[in-house]
C-alpha cells in the first residue's frame, strides 16, 4: 500500500502469536467436528521431530473430546518454545482452508516448513518422518496393507479389527495402522514400507484397489437397477400426473452450492451433487440438497435414480439404495443396516450376507439417498452413537448415525430436506450443501412446452404468464408451475381476474379438479364450492389434524373417522401412498404436502366450530413455538389404535413450523376481501369477520415483535434491521390478504434506515410480496437482498417499491443484463434511488449501456458497484461515456472484471478532474502499466481518496507513475497496488 500516512507495526514472535490467537486456533481445528485438521497437524509435527512419540500419545487420546486434545497440543507446544510454535503456525497454514486461515496471522512462519531432506536411521523412524506422505498413500489401500502385515506374522486379526473400526475415516484408519505398526517394532515397519514401495514399483495406483465383484453381486446389481428403474420411470410427484414418463416432463432446476462454499457462484449439474466440486468437509460423506416445499427435491432424486439405473450417470457407484424418510416413519422395529437396505430397497434372492459384506468392504462404490428428512417424525439428534452395522437400532437413530458418518463411513449419502429442518448439529457433518432454487425463466418455458404437446396451447399459456409477472414469479416453484399448466383452460379463460397470489393458484386447481370430476355438469360462478362443500370439509379435517401431528400418510380407518368416502377420494386430491401401502391395506397421502396445508387452511376458514385459539397458534413465531417433535412422535401410519387417535388432540405447537407457516399463509389468502364472496354462501358473515380480525391482529403482533427487536443504532449511523425468515413469512401473509390498509399499518411502524434480508431465500415470489408491502414505507431505506435468488423476474417484481429505496444491494442473485435494463429504466424515474450493488451476478458489457444512461440522467446518483461480473474494456468505455456527464458519483467498483488497460484508460479520461469521486476499485482487472499511468492522472487532478489496484499486472514502471501522482495530491489517503 502506498500511503501518505506512515505507520509502523511491531512483529510478534511465533510463541506470542500462538498465545494471542489460542481461541481462533482452537476454533479452526475443532469447529467442523472432524479431527482431520488436528491429526494432519500432528502428522507434520511428528515428521519434523517437534513431537516425540510419547508427546503424540499424550495429545491424541482416543475417546477424549477433540477440544481437549487440541488444547493439550497448544499447551505442550508453548512449553517447547519459539521453534515449536513457529512450526505449529506453519503446519496450520498448510492444513487449514483459506476461509479458516482468514482469522489467523502467520507472520514469519513460512520458513519453518522449508524442505529438509532427512535419511532416517531406522524403519520405525521413517514411519514418523514420512508420516504425512504415508497416510496419503495408505488411506485407499488399507486392506492390502493389513493382508501383508498378517501374512508376515506382524499383525493378528485383533490388530486388523482395531484398525478397521467403521467409525474411522480412511485417513484415521491409515494413522491407526501406522501407530500399531510402530508399536510392533522394526520388522513390522519394514513390512509396511516394503509393501508401499512394491505397489509403486508395480505401477499400481495407491488410490485404487482392485476388486473382482462376485457373480452374486452382479446379479443383485441387475435386480436393484431394474427395481430402481421401475420406481423412477414415471413421475412420482403430483400423483404421477397420469403415468407421465419422467423423460417427457423432467425439467432442470437451478442448482447452486451453499453459501459456505468458496465456489458458491458455480452452477451445478446432477452429477456435481456427488462430485468433488464445492466440497467443504472432505472427511464427511453426506451431501444435503435443500429446497423449499414444491421446489422439486423428490423429482431431482428420482431423476438421479433413473439415470443411474440406465447406466447414464453416477457410474462410479456400483449400487444405489433409494430410501424414503416418509416410509421410514412407518418402521417401528429395530433394524440393522443390512435389514434397512434389503427390506426397504431390494431383497437379494440369495447370498445376502456375501452381498452386504461386499458393501462393507467397498463403501466408496455405494450411494444411499434419503428423500424428505424434514418429514421424519423425530428431530435430528447426535446424542446416540452407533458404530456397528450389525447392531439392531431404532430407525431414526440408525439414520442419524448414517448421515453423521458413524455408520458406513465412506458410503456417499445424498439427503433432501427443506432448509428449516436442518440445524447446526447435522450441518457440521455435511460434505457440502446444494441449494435447489426452482425453475429459471427458460425452465418455465421448457416445462410448459413439455406439459402441453399442442404448441398453440403452450404458446397461449406462456403468453398469459408473460403478461402477468406476479404469476410468472410464482411459476419459479415447480409445483406451482405444474398447477398453472394443469389448469390452463381456467387460466386462459379468466380474463382480467388472472391469479396474483399463491392462494389464487390453489383455488384455481381446487375448482379445476371439482369441475373435471363431472365434465357434463359444469358449475357456474361461485356454485362449485357450495356443491362440493362436504368433500372440502372432510378432506380439510384430515389435512388439519394431520398437520397438527406432522402426519402425511393416512390409513383407511383415519379416512373413515373424518367421513371421507370413495367419492371424495375420486376427486384426485388424495392418492395411494406407494411407499407404505401393501396388498392387504391401503394408505393415502395428499397430492403434495402443500396441498395438505391448503386443505387444512380451508378447514380453518370454513368450519364454524373451529377452536377460537387455532388461528393464533398457527401464526406463532418460530422462536416462541415449541419445536421438539420427538416428544409427540406419533405412530404415523398403520395400525391405527386408540392411542394414535388421542394424538389428534396434541397441541398445534408440536407440529412442524414450515407446514404451519404454509397453512397460515393460505389462511391469510383465503380470508382476503377478494375471496369473501366465495365463503359467504357457506359461512356466516360474522364468523368470517371474526377470523379476519384474528389474522390481522396476529400479523400486526408478529410485525411488532420484529420491530421491537431492532437494536439501537451505533452513534453516527442509521438505524438498521436485520430481518429473520419469520419476517419474510409475515410479509408474504400480508401480501396474500391483498389489503393495502394492513400493509400501510405495518410499514408506518417500521422506522429504520436500512433493511437487511441477506441469506433469506428471497426469490421472485418473496420479491412480489416485499414490493407490495414496502411501497407503503413513509421514509426511504436501504434494501439489502444479497445472497438470495432474486433473478430477473424478481428484479421486475421489486420495481413497485424502488421509489422508496435509496440504495439497493443485490449481490449474488443470478441477475442478467435484461433484469438491469428494467431496473435502470425504473430507477431513472425514482428521485430517492442513489446506490446500487450487483457483485457476482451474470452481467456483461450490455448492462453498461443502461448504467451509462443512468449516469447521464441522474445527477444525484452516488454509487455503482459491479464487481465480479463479465465486463470488458468495451463495457468500461460505455460507462466512461456516462461518467463524462455525471457530477455526483462518489463510489465506483469494478473489481474482478476484465477491463484491461484500454478500459482503465477510458475510465481515467472520463474521471480526470472529477469533483465528486472519492473511491475507485479496479482490483483484478488485468490492468498493466499503461492503465496505471492513465489512472495516475485521476490522483493528481480529482477528489479521489482511495484507489484499489491489487491483483493486476502493474510492475515498477506503473508504480512509479502512481507514486509521483500521490506526491502531488495530499488529499489521497491510499493507493493499494502490488507489483506483478
């Protein structure tokens, strides 16, 4: 950094750095829950002689907590002095990820790991000095190494068993083997070193074990593939939609890596889900695919299963076992892993033990999938550890230990869930998280055209969607896109009354199903609901009572209890549950879990005898609602004894929060003024008014709870509110009611300067609701929506509230040039709109034309940040044209683009003599000496205070130009540059 103000920092010794950073070091070593980082550090310290063998044994005590072992190491190294602490810091720098290193200082430690060649005097000494290398080589050939040791007489079967414990990771097995070999002496050490050397001489890859699958296994693989293919070839969600082949309807959804991953901007394919891309914890086996209800999680897994069964994908896995958490809820026996796989997936005709032994011996060839973790009755827990695959265990505990890796270590697992159901206890055991974000605009187009083989009909549906952006936003959810496609006749015939809310869409399919039940008798106007009221109430009662218990599968006797007849079943809202039904008894489930929530909401609205406290319980905020489902773990399915019936009286508070909130959202929409005429024929006006009043009071109380939690502002800064997911849900409820007065009342009480909604799963649907409510704010705010999935459609939905936004932050939101075109066109008309941040989107040079027009037109615009996009020199030249005429811009950020020298020169020419610009960042833009020379003129002749030019191609010549310019302008605080 070139700086007018000199500063001096005092270097610290390695020992001082370790003591000062003790808490951060412990966090870096232990926060993942895996011992791998600590063990790799120990390997290096052993190899370098910093630790002797007795030190290692005192630190690495098996059965003791990871934190205790790490503290023991730090205490020991501090007593050993400066060199030991320096080597620790160097080892940490080598072992930890960049994210983990960010909070640590490694000043002057690099020299401690300079390579020094040592010729060990003995083979046991070689086990220590080459430990890091040996662990890497042994981890994939443990079986062969153990066989060589047994054959030489160095190891017994007991020694092998102690190394091959299922709870160990491959790296831990390699370390345990080396520890045992060292304790056996020189002869055993010689055997293992010779084994590794022979493997290298033979040219064998140590990361590949040769195996010859037995014929019985190949026969089982064929049977399993056939079974998986039969289960997956037809679309299983939405009742199968008339046995529609999955190939004919499957449409790619948008997949991206979780926010904790450095490659978060990467778009993923199906095979990337189990690939190495985005791996956060290499020692973990479980990949989480998370998405909201209706985002297509089950269909995604079904597609994976079908491609594997056909041999078209995932061919690194010899066997794939698909498991349904909904079905596992009905399993009340204690099972072994073998029983779980064979009884719930595919039963081998013979040699079951041989096949299961192959699975145990070759875990890297096996893939488990678990669909719907959020539907599991028992909350996730890591309190009960099970390491033995042959030990009979309750199914939830068996599942939790599989996901954590205590059971079947090395087997890849993919689990789907709604994000709310996955807490920190499970997340620390994840290899990575993949976010399923629903359909993109092109996917909506593709899905509609696949659903309607008649091109004319498909074109009409798509035209209708394009003319109703609110409905187009809803169609980013695959389940809503299916409903809209299914109800195309109603959609095309609705004229000016096209659906605007989620409730509108579900009412449309309700009418669609009822009208098509008897095509010869089509009800006119609002009569359709009155004619089918008994069916709605019967299905509603079942849905309502099931929602209270987090129950999604129902027996025949449960249907009878709610008065459901065969005629009611024939409406199509209930389907036979393929997961649980048997030849002797049928079980039923709703078409989709959101459909169950919708019928529960209908029951709340239409039933005059519903308990008065019901609505308030459904609208309780998550932080005050009891969420311990395990205490009310119902028996989920057959048989249906009296004790199961009693569970219908369990408090609403025991139900799943996500489904409670979906139901409450539907209640809000059903009680809106727009739907009032639909209910008045079936309910008294006073009852409807009372329920509307309850909902309004609940929404007002919920918003007030959030407003009261807003902290006092820091002195000199504006008041800021970091909203929680419940806040977004309340906003959606207000939107569903479509009552301006409710939105106004809520927003008049929100007094903040900045509203932060980062990482809140904001998509186009949420943007519609936010704009509807936020447009009623009385004072301008800064709206921060970073790290969501707004997209171009979401941007368009936000436009109605743009006039109240003084700044808009949309970093990492999958926005393209088309979204920017609409945003800027509206922003030019909004006096308050002054700042925009669009880091890490999909912007190209095409967007700069719109920003250039904005700069020419708006002479009060203050900040444009377009970092990490795809803007080249041509885009920079376009921006420069606008900058020539602008007299207000203070901040310009273009870091991480590709503007080069030509772009830098164009910007410098436009900004020379600027009277407003104080901050400019061109980090990582391929700028060289010519660009630096041009930029030095800005330093001489402008109000610039900070210039960032790191990660470019500037050498000494360019730096000298910048230094000379800096000497001429004392107002400049800093110019950051690094020699190429």
